[in-house]
C-alpha cells in the first residue's frame, strides 16, 4: 500500500513517472487518475446539504452518507471521462494544458483506454448504485435529480464545455443539484430556500472552473473549445471572476440580514485574508513565466490555483459557520 501517496493525491495533483506509477497500488492510481484533490469541493457541497438538514431538524444519516459517497464517485467518474474524451478527440496532444499540470493517464501512457474506461465504469456504477437506492427511498424527484446528474457527468466535457456552458453547468451541479438535491434526498423535501442558502458556495466552485478556463484561454481558443472565457475574452473573464468572488460574501451578508442565517455565518469574512492576495492576481494577465515565489511544480496553473485556495478556505469557513449555527440552535441561543 502507498499510504503516503494516498495523502499526497488528496492534497495536490502529483506529477509522476511511468516507473513510479507501475509501483503504485490500485487505490493510489485511482486517486491520481480521478484528480482526487479537487473532490473536496463535492464533499463540502454534500456537507452543506447535510448541515442545512440538521438545522431543519430533519437530518437522516443513512441517505446523507449514500448521497455523499455517490456524489464524490460521480465527480470522480466525470474527471475520468473528461480525460478520456479529450484524449480521443486529440485535445491533449502536443503538450496541451491538461497534460502539463499533472498526469493525464492516457496521454502520458500510464493507462490504456480500456483500463481507464474500466476505472470509469466501476466508479460510475458504484455512483449509480448509490443513486438507485436513494431513488427507491425518495421516488420520482430523486430519479429526475439522478438523471440530471448523469447528464452532466456524461456531457460536461463535450459538448457543454465546448459551447460556453461548462461554467453554467458547474454552478447548477454544485448548487441546485448537489446542495438542493442533497437536502431533498436527506429530508424528503425540496426547498428553494436551501438552494439559495447554498448558492454562495456554488459560486465559489464556479470561480475555480472559471479560473482554469482563463488559464487555458489561448490553448482552448486555438483548439476551437469555446469556454465562457474564450467567448467573453480573457480580461472581461478575469473581472467577472472577481465580481463572482465578491458576490460570495455579499450573498452571505444578505442571507444574514434577511434572517436565513445567523450572525455566526459572517465567519466566512475571515476568508477575505485570502481574497486580498487573490484579487491582485486576477486584476492583471497571467505572467509568461512563473515568479520565483510561485511553486514551480504548480505551473502552468495560475488563476485556478488562486481560485481553488480561496474557495477551499471559504468553503471550510462556510461549514464552520453552519456548524456554529447547529451549536447555537442546540443551545437555544
């Protein structure tokens, strides 16, 4: 077992040679090929749904666990299919962006197409099994949510990402589907108020994919991949990302003022210490080479790195605020 690699793959997307890959266990290979470090975003959305269910007094552990495991496996399946689709379409050839910042299992010869599809098939079937049980418990609306989730897993990379709908898909998935749908399968009730309550974090996840697509602007434009930054332009996209990050804080403040959340949710403002370092980077174009202070093994990631670090801090503080809400509720304060 490669326990050290498990931990590394959960923190970053490690670069690895073919020889190193051959000495890894199956779980380590799965964690690396699914880019497990980014799966924390899905866990946070599932946790938000669960904590909102606790606040409503309707939390049920079994469906929450199934929902959380299913969502993480679905996200992992999407990442595997993303790499497969881009590889067979020839996108990742000629040292394309995806092949630079971490191992692309097919492009780097770490896996065969059959092996990757086997990983994706088993992971996807396990996710589908979790969803099927939830459908049996919750009925037609759960089936609709499962179908929508499957649609985005299968068609995010192509055609949605290619026609400027990738960013919108991420907002829908990490907001209404994961948080709103997660709350539904846990409680058996749909709530648009819950969807609104989870929107600030969904916006944060959207800034991460937006940052990634800004980083890839020139490469995507050259390959005819019309992400939203390609359609809008690099500079307007940077400013839109800034506006989205600011909106994350304004929405929480509005939700506190309207009584949806208590004052303790303002703990997310502590993430402004990170935002203060992130915004200056988004105000100017990506440098042609990494500065000396920037981790060299993270290049060519740039905007996405700053957006991810900010969103991770914001998301964990968001969870801390919700846990604080639960504590205050239990103390009847």
